[in-house]
């Protein structure tokens, strides 16, 4: 049987850490990022990806096609999974939220204080523009691809505040997974 779990959360909140941890403790976990099609397209042209480039590309795709263009791409991948847990990382649009619910999935909102999230992204160096100033970070949070995150998070089945240690975060993940009966 296949189960679907969606993660919504601001940049640097801990979504990837959640996925990495869950893959360590459970077999049959498939993780798909809503940003994956954007990253794949941009990597054709650039070695280092910027968050700003992803935001620009998704805006262009949504304007040209439709708001759920990334959700439709990910839905194709979900249909190929026959058994296990599918984690959809990076829910940002109402249509993506609705798609997860249509699959019978649950949503977890992972959040943290902006200053903590900014410090995390600066230290991880995942994208070319991770070393931005705090003011630029806050400005990027107002992009069209980011502004709905807290609103969608309010509709999530569960919320995890990730302002503490990694150990605290793992403990909170375990509590939510126990409630979901995913352990």
C-alpha cells in the first residue's frame, strides 16, 4: 500500500532534515521535491542553482501554463510508486495541497524563526545564493512562490516548530509519525 505525506515549510525550516531522518529509520520511503523539475531544468544551463532562479522559473511556468504545473509533474512520479511512503517536500501552492489530499495524504508544517532559518541556509551552502544578507533573505520570502507557505501551513494536519536542537527536532518528528502511525 502507498501512503503520501506532504511537507510544507519555509526555506531552512528543516524539511530536508525531516526527509533524511525518515529515510534512515524506515525502508520504502520515496522523497520527491516540488522544486526537483526546476532544479533539473536549471542544471542543464548552470552548475550552481540560485533560489532566485528557481523562483523566476516557477513563476514563468505558472504564468504560461497553470499554477499546478509542478504538482502535475510530481503526480506522475507518485503514480509510479506502488508501495511505501511517498514524501512530497516543498508544498507551496493550494493546488499542491489539494493534490496530496486527493491521494489521501497528510500534511506536516515545519517552521522555525526567520533568523534561525537564515543562519541554517547560510551554513549549508546548498544553493549559490545561500550566503545572502538577512534583509535579502526576508525579501526573498515575499516572492510569489513563498508567500502562501504560512497560510497552507495553517491547514496542515500537524505542525512542528523547529527552533531547537536536531535532537529536539527528531523527537518531534517521532511524535508526529507515531500519531500518523507511520513508524
